[in-house]
């Protein structure tokens, strides 16, 4: 059996603290060393990121630096896909730890499933107390809405996966990443794959860990952006594969309506009390596994996730409903003419 040539793609910006360790882990992959290349798209880093990449590329010519003046991840991915030599495009992010068999397991899952994109679960890992509490919250359906790609034991066809390993041909069929998408670009692309009759597969054998945000403030900003991105995807593609992304928005709208009408109806305390009780019970359930001390923090994390995402979704509906910023997806051309010089 011919071993597919793989292009590992990695967007980055100001990652001097992490880029060397990440590239070192990529070089440890047990996939045949002569059957993969590593493209790193830098968005104009002002720290030592570029110098580290260039230094490591001198020792390992498989590592190549790609310039990404647009700075965000979607155009970075598109530049790397156009430049890729591989028949399979494996997306990696810098803030993750990859099993040594990550690439090999992606290829095996592609061959076994026949899918257009495969990936593993979004397994979280903690370094700090807050991250430990957040990891516990993200194990709960109240934290992630029952998303299958968050469960390490799930396997099968799904609507999206973490990161992803794509057959190159899929970009010729459905187009590249949306270059204006700041967040939710992976889910948006996967939704186009499914709409075109393709398949996305989640494998429990593909193992990658990531480190979540380290504070309430950074978490709130992240989920606000997630909400905006998911609203943009809804307006662009005119449908969701499930109602899950809109649930925080509906919760926020319901809560706001309750508060606005509290003078004429008696249910506001009952509704807010029910939410507090439900999240407390869940915080005790998942927080006790991470340590009793995390329970109050987990309890506080739930409303941050829900409200931030819901407000971001509302902001996205307003912003992109009034001023859409998307075009028809640009499709990857034939291999003979697609590579950038």
C-alpha cells in the first residue's frame, strides 16, 4: 500500500513560547519521515517566532515558513493548502500536544472510514487551578452542549471534529477556508463538506490535547467570538446542522425577556433559581472529579460560557445581518497549477 504524502499545516502568531516545543513534537511523529512536510504560516509575529521557525528549518528542510500578512487563521490555511505537496492536509495548532502516532492514526482513520475529513476529540488538559475547573466544565453537556467532538470515547460520523485531516480533493469540491472567518472556520468548512455529500469522521484513536483559557476574562472573550462566528455561519449557510450553537442565544433572550417582564409575571425568580440550581448540581457532579475546591469555580464558569456565547451570537446576527462579508468559496485548482511559487 502506498503511504500518502502528508502536508502538516500550522498557523501561528507570536508563539515564541510554544512553537519550538510544538515543532519538536511534530518531528517525533512515527509517520515515515520522508512522507510529510511541515508548513508554518506566520501572521507577522513581532517576537522570536519567525527566527525559531527559520532556525529549525535549517536543521530540518521539511519545515517551511509561509508568510500570512492577513494574520488570521483562515487565509493562513488557504496559503498553506495552495502550497501543499501532500495528498492529505493535516491541520495542527501550536497550543496543543500531539500523540506520537497522531498523523499515522489520522491516515488510518481516513482509509478506514472513507471520510473526507477525520479528527480526534478536543481533549482538554490543565496546568493551572482555573484550567482544571474549566476542563471539568467542558466535560459537561451544560458546558459544551453535547458536542460529540468533545468526548474522547466517541467514534463515528459527526458534523465536525477538532482540527482535522483532509483529503486534498475535498478543497477542489467545496472550496477552501472562508478567508473572512475569524472563528468557527473549521465548523463552517465541515458544514460545506456535509452539504456536498461528504463525510466527517471522529476517531477515538486520534489523540491531541489542548490547553484552555486561563481566566474568566479570556474565556468570556473567546466565547463571545465563538458566538459571533457561529451567527455568521448561520447567516452565510442559512442553516445549522443542529440547534446546539443557538441554545446560549435562546437562553440569553429568555433571561432578558424574563427580566423585562418581571413586573407583570411571577416566573422570573423561578426561572433564574432553576438555572442556578441546575448548574450547581452539574458543577458538583463534574467538579468533584477535579477536586471539591473547583466546584464554585465550575459553577461560575457555566454562566460565563452561556452568556458570552449568547451575546456574541446576538452581536454576530446584527453585524453580519446588516453587512455580510462573504463570497462564494474559492475552490482549489488542479494540482498542476495550484502550487504557489
